[in-house]
C-alpha cells in the first residue's frame, strides 16, 4: 500500500516508520521538499521511504495520514490539494491543541472538531478519526500498555472505517478492541479527551497508558 504521512513531527515520523517496517511505501510530506527532519527520517527508514511536499505526498498515495498539528491541518491539506484527496481514505490522528498563556487549550471544541472541519472542506475525501487518544508510541505498539485497552474510529464512510480498522490490526490493535463511535461528528468527543490525557500524563510521569472500557454483558 502507498501511504502519505503529512507532518514531520514525532507522530508523523513514528507512524511513517512503522508503516515502512510493515512493508508499505511511505512519502513523508511537509511544506518544503528539503525539510531536514523528513530527509533524515527517510535516510534511516530505508528504501520504501521518501519525502516530498504535501501535494507530492498526497498525489503518490492511496491512503493519507494527517499527522499535522490540529490547528494547522486544514492548511496542510489545502496545500496537498483537494484533487489528491478525492476518494481517498484520510486518517486524521490530530488534536486541536495549543498552549496559550501557559495553558493547554483546544479549538475547536464541543460544537465542532478538526475531523469534521476536514470532512466539510474536502467532501469527496473519506475522513476517519482515530489514534488521537494515545501517544504515538502506543499508536504503533499497543502492547506497551498491558490489558485489553481500546482505540476508537469514527467517520461517515463505512468502508473507510473498515480499511482503517485493518491498518490498526497491522499495528497490533485486534478488531475487538477497536470501538466504532459512528459518524465523523464523534470526533468531537475523542478530541476533547486530550486535556484529561495531559493531566494523566503529568500524574503518571509517562505516556504509556490508555483507556480500558468494561461493560456489563
């Protein structure tokens, strides 16, 4: 499978590296073709790894992973080009976080989400929100956290959610631990989890944790 991973931060490099390790071809996309972090990532990741602009990465892909910061996601995807997103699965792992006056704040929140903004801006893309509720190391290696903890998917296209669930399986998430929350509107709730996640990380002193939901049968 040919993937574009948009974003050269830790999340993008981690996801891209694991996709390459799994045998996929990955173009790590950034604003500029000569991004130093992207070039170093490709050098270390191997033959199936390459770099390019957002547009070059999206054009070469079958599936697009948005690992850009949430508040920058629309601009990055606009730079990628709507024509390069049409009909493709867009896996959005972003969170709309920014630090303002020393505090972590989310925008949008409650009445909207980054996932919904992307779907509205690119109606022919098949947007799925997932993986934004865990640290990037846990995204690609859920065994870092013991137990039957879960991850979520939401999106308006059932086939797209199925393809993302298959990808999550490659990362090590069994299908019975992937909870489908329904349409892309549910991106609001999983994005609002981030402030509590940050408080828990400060309390535990590390990011190797996740939710394990139990319910009465």
